[in-house]
């Protein structure tokens, strides 16, 4: 058994997936690829990989939706190229820029296959990518089937597998990656099992076309880019659908450093879109979004009555249900406030995992400034030396990072200007001591949901101190990782 000889999880997954057999009566798929000013090579790589790696009997058609691109190579040259390539490719051109959400809606309306499969325009689908997605949707019409998104390096275009994670979101309404519980990988049989996920990244998924329609497709009021992934995630879960990640389906995606386009109307389409999503789906929990993004409370979000009517018509469940049942890992700032009253007199933390926390940029680890950490000790970056004591941080079930018994990483003071994060007595209240690993573009940051900020070292004379800053990938110093033991 090759699988047990290799200890790398990825090879084990590939090995097990290759042995999987899929039913012979799989439905046919319409592959929908929207693009705006995509590079020639990446667009063509996407199309060719689909043609090469999709069994002909499963490919109903490829629908390419051009969202009014201006680049010259996407005009006649592209049409001619596709014309000679394959009979079942349709290229539709939108007369003016609609943004990715309305472009996808357009593609969905043109498509006639039983299953819709959406892809970004800079992907490479992997071997046997489609069968597991179609098998899932065929077995369960209510399920959106999501491939594992592998990484294509935007500098070298190299393809690299990524690890299994779930989708979440933070109160700033950004998509986050959620780790699977550590014991998930104890049982090899679970490696290729579909994984229920609270949210999806957005670009790549398969869904029954009719069901997609019944559940309200997409909100056509969403502009340019952003927010639609949380919208469809909340809506499907709250209204009777499901979202599952299918480990045997793998699609590479080029993660770019920045998006090479702006919004036609100017402004921040992501924030405006998120407000529409939050107002329709999140009930009272919208307050946490407004706490993190105060500008969202007063933004003009257009008319949402059609979406509210849809929610009523589909008799969708409250957001509270979604958080409780589908996303119990989410930190809810207020609910957990005041919990201290109910804490047992001697609060005992349950540990999930532990290890030194390394700063990516400097290669240094988070340590206490005082040789023996005490309450109110400031934190700094020091050489990573596992032999030394006081380098191992334990993640507790309450999302704390505990350095020594009952002393936790506390953001309290770091939220004020020029004051630093420090060690505080662990309180289990999931507020200033709650830390969530947020992953964007494969950069891990330590996010504190209560403040909506990320842990970031600042240079202070010849050493560093830890403080809290608005999360941005521009600050290279804010990238950390736990060297798990
Ligand atoms: N896209 C589009 N119209 C737009 C913006 C984006 O058709 O106004 C397409 C884009 O070409 C890509 C997909 O939508 O195929 C998703 O956008 P992008 O890849 O920029 O998002 P990311 O993957 O960075 O989240
Ligand atoms: Mn993309």
C-alpha cells in the first residue's frame, strides 16, 4: 500500500483519489469562465487544461464570458483561436463592463448543461478534476461542490499543491482559511472525504444549474468584485443548501499580488457589496461588521428588497443558526463577553496545539521581554530556540495563546497608540485575548477579532515590540507562523 509508505498527506490523498471510481452516469457540465483583461497565456492555459483533462462525454460546453475587455489579444485573435479549437466553446461578449458577479450570471443564463462549473480565467485544472465534483452534485443536488484550490505562483507559474483547509470569514467580512482540527489527519480514510465548509473562496465551484436558479443565483446588485462568495455561502447554508470541499478535485489558481483592475465607478466595490450581503443575511450580527468597519454603516448600498424577498420566499434560517450549527468556530465578540461570571473559579484551558510562533520576515520568535514571564511582561522578538523555555505558545479552545500557565497574549493595551501587547492573566472571554490565524494569499497573520486588527511588531530602538495594526499584507512584519510541535 503506497499510501501508508509515504508520510506526506498530499501524496496519500492523490494516491487514494486515483483509486476512486465514479459512477458512469455522471451529468454533463457547462464550464463558465468569466474574464476581464486576462493575459493570453493564462486564459489559454485554463481552456486547454479543461479540454485536455475533461472526459469528452462530461463536457457539455465551455462558456467564455468576456466582461468587455480592452486588451487587443482578447478581440478577434481570441475569437479565431477558439473557433478552431473545439466545437463546444461559446464566447460571449458583454457590451460594457458588468463586474464578475453579473458576468457569471450572464454565463449561467447562456449555459444549458445540467451542472454549472465556474472557473477563474487563470487556472489549470488537474487530472480527474471534474468527476468528483459532478459525482457530488449528482448525489446531492443541494450541494455546491468545491475543488481544493492549488497554488500557481504568479511569478514562475509553477503549480504547487495546497493543504486541506476550510473557509471561514472574519467580522471585517473577509474570507479566511480555517484549519481543520488537528486530529482530522489521524485517520487516513478521512483524507478524501468531502469536508463541509462554512464559506467558499468564491471562484471555483460546481452546482446543479436548476438548483442554483431556485436558490437565487447571485445578487445582481453586487458590483465588480468581492462579497459574492460570502453571499452565496450564507444563502446556501441558511436556505437549505450545502457547501462541501472535495479533496479529490484539484484546480490550480494564479494568486496575484494585486488585482490588475479597478472598479468602473471608482470606490470600493468590496465594502459596498459586503454591506448588501450583511444587511440581507446577517440579522443583528451586522453590528460586529460595523464595529470593525465603521464606514460600512453609512455607505450607500442600493436597493436590497428583492434579496430580502428572496430570503422570505425561501424561508431561510436566521444567521444565528448558521453560526451555531455551521460555523461554531467563529468568535462572537459580545456573546462571549461577560462569560467570566460563569467561569469556574479555577479556569482550566483546553489546549488545541502549541509551538513557537515565528515571524516570517525576521525569522525571530515571539518571546517575553522578561526572562521569566510575569503578568504585564511586554513581548518582543527573540532568536528561536526551542531549548530555551518560554517559547512555546499553546492555543486554547477559547482561542487564546498561552505562554505559561494562565498568562495569555493580550491585545488590550496594544490597541492604544504607542502602547504594546503584553501578557495578561488568561480570562477565557474571547475578547482581547482571542487570536485567529487569518490566511490571505498564503500569508498567515494573527488576527484579533475584537479590535479587528492584526499583531504586528514595530521596531523600537534595537529591538521589536508587539502592537496591533490594521491587517495589511503590505506590512511584511505582520506575517507569523506557528511551528507546530
Ligand atoms: N472578472 C471579471 N470582471 C471584473 C473583474 C473580474 O470578469 O470586473 C473576472 C476575472 O477575470 C477572473 C474572475 O472574474 O476570471 C475573478 O477575479 P479575480 O481573479 O481578479 O479575483 P481573485 O481571484 O483575485 O479573487
Ligand atoms: Mn482569480
